[in-house]
C-alpha cells in the first residue's frame, strides 16, 4: 500500500488493476493495513479494486455513532462517528463502486454508515459490535441502504459473561434474517484471526460487486 493524502487524512491506498469496487476501512495504530491488503490480494488478484485504509486515532470516539456508556470502566463512547462519516462520504464521492467494511466497532460503523447514506454499494461488518447500546432501537427506524451486505461473527463471541456484549449473537442473527442473508461463522472469540476475517469480508464485497 502507498500513503496518500485524502482530505486531510494520510491514508493507505492500494490499487489492483483498474476500476471495480473501492472499499474503505478504518485502522488504528495497532493495525497493519498492509497485512489486510495482502490477504485481500491473495483472494482477489484477478479482480479490479481499490482499498482505502483511513486512520482512526480514537477508536471508541471516532467510530461510535452516538454517545454511550462503555462496557468497561473508562472506555465510554464519545459519539463522534458522524464527523468520521462526513469525511468518508466526501472521499467516497470521488470513487466508483464505493463500499465500506470494518472489524469490531468499525463493523458497526460500516452498517450504521450505510443506513445514513445511499453512497455505499456494499457494507461488511466483520465481528461487528452489534451489541452497541441503542443499535437495535436505531434499526427499528432505519434500513441499511447498501445492496450488498456481509455479516460475520466468531462462534465464541456471544459466549461472554458481559451481558451487554453477549447480545451480539442474537442481534447479528436478527439483522441477517431481516436482510435475508446468512451470517458467516468463524471459529473462535472476538480476537481470533481478526485480519483474516476482515480481509474475507472485503474480498466478498469486491467479488460480489464485480460479479453483479
């Protein structure tokens, strides 16, 4: 991936061939977007696509759609997602076939973003934080506008003692049923094979867009 300044953010960008989908995904300083790009390339080498990995310095703040109490002490959600989405929309307007993907809270952000705008052709939520306070109520009054939606979850993620986070399984199943799609189930808890899970979701979006 190469560095590219996009509306004030230093992003990591990769082009494979030309045309195709353009998938946006967030990363923080602990992530290695180049590893995700490599895994996507292994799956989609013959397909045209662009990846845009945009930096997030405060994960809980910049990706949460609204303010909420944290599930752990000192980790409240600031609700600055709308500002982040404004940037993504501005960047996405310059791309054909714009899509959005994410892991954990970024997966929730991807789905929420696709409810707030029609610009994204597809959205992938990989081990998304669909336990987020207020999410189920929000969905009652909103629909996901993306035509292509990918949902995945680890088969151990709902088996947690935290009663809030334990809702992730039922909430993910309910959304999949509403959309008429299947959940992709992965082995392990939330932290197992995170890069591989995200890359699989991104690759599915690219392949589905090209095949449509």
